[in-house]
C-alpha cells in the first residue's frame, strides 16, 4: 500500500488524526479575516465588468506586427476609454473597448487601421449592448438563488437542518472569497466567470456532503455511549475522509491550474483567465470550507442540543474519574489496541460510532451449556 493510502487507512480507523474541530476558533478567525478582505476589495476596487455587461465594441484585426502595448495605447487614445488587447495565435488582435456606440466605433476603427498599419475594411467590429449582459447577470442570480434553496431543502431532508445551514454558510463563504479575489486581482468579469462561479458550487458541496454522510453514519446512537462527544465524532469524520478530499481537490485543480497559469499566463490566452481563475479559487476555497468551516459549524450547532450537552458532561466526567484513578483518559484518540481493549471493558461503548472493530467477547460464553465432553 502507498504511503498516502496507508495514511488514509490510519486516519479512517482513528489511529492518527488532527483536531480540526477542536481548533475551530482558529479557522473561523482565518475565514472571517479572508472574507473581510474580500468584501473590502469589492467595496474599494469593485469588479472589472466586461463589455458583455457594460456594452461596448470588439475589434478583431488581421495579422499585424504592432505590439500589444502599442495597440492598447492606440485604442485608448482613439476611444478615450480603457482598452483590453489580446494577441491571437496568428498575430491578429482582439481589442475590447467599453462604452462605445456605433458612431464612435467607426471613428475608432479608422484610427486603429492607421496606427496598426492595416486596412480599415479588414478590421471586424462587433457592438455589444449592455442589455444582454444584464439579462445574463439576472439569470445567473436567479439560478444561484434556486440552487441555494434546493441545496438547503435536499440537505435538510437527507441529513438535517443544521447540516443544511452549515453547508449554506460554507457556500456563501466560497462565493464571497472568489468574487473578492476577482476584485483584488482586477480580472475581467465575463459570462465565463459567471459559469465558473456556478460550477464551483457543485464541487464545494460534494466535499461537504461526503463528510456529512460519514458523520451521519458514525453518530448513530451516539447518546447511548459515554466515550465520545459529538465534536470528537465530527473530527473523526473529517479525518476519515481527509485523504479522499485532498485527492479529489488536487485532481480537479491540476487541469484548472494549467488553464490559468500556462494557458492564460505563459501562452497569453487571456480569455481563459475569466473562467479558470473562478474555478481555481473556488475549488480551493470549497475544499477549505468543507473541512475547516462546514463540519465544525455542525458540531457547534449540534452540541447546543440538551441531549448532546448532557452527553459531553458525562464523557468529560468519566474521563476525569478515570484520570483520578490513574487510568488512561479517553480523549477520542486511540490506537487500535487501546480501542479494542476499551471496547471489551466498557459495557456502554458503541462500536458503530467510531468505525469497525472486533466485537467484544461475550462474558457469558459457556454458561448454562454442555461442555461437549462425554461423562
């Protein structure tokens, strides 16, 4: 078995682990800091909306030897607005200028033909009205709202409302961070960006549901035992699915990173940046929130219930009593031998809560039964 596979098996069986839930205040503080930074970026810098949302003109030029910087300078001089210039594979150029009408477009086209040393007839100009982008934005908001409502309903039915609420908070957390990064970086927001934002919601929700499903299974009949609190079971659920979450996230991030850093950065295909950045940031934020935000929030919500409050008191009292007698205190982290030994000695332990292990031997074995020997 590989080292990563061996680590995954040890995490699943509770032999090793990290206290994610116990250190949840640290993760909450980090998330609040990142979220505030994103909101400040949105408020101060705002989003760089593409011409699909603001309206404008797109000029596609034929092959030219003029540099991108010179073409951008010429476009801004001719239009009086900021211009975005992208070099295409055949040395042609795509020039985007926002806030341009038909009359202004003809003037810009003539000026570009002169500065780029090409024929005006060879420059293709397309005008985009802001109403189309507004329709796209409205449909995106509607789709986002419908998605959120359906997610909450599904999770409330499949799990419970506390898990649905925690997942919703995690999704809002991911969207806020992704949009904030766009504001801070200054990348153009296009319909591709909107598609990327809607796509990351599914990835973020997938990791969260995997942990929730494990938590649901391990917390059955939890109040019938006195070895583990709900937070400890939640932490075991995170550790048990940790390697799986890392694997799926890395596999998803690798091709997106190729689009963003190689396609958009090295090769200069700037049109890939709008969707690849949202996917990259969103996938990373989704993996973070499913481990550090969603499940710790569920533990906080659940341990406010009277039954689980009482369970926590019983568990801590039992450990304090064991510590006073000089026995090893049970803190929710065991080696395999310790777990098996404790499952034999503890009548009210619930093996189903903490994963599969050998069943304790019956103490009444042989009582009241013939020995099988002939008299």
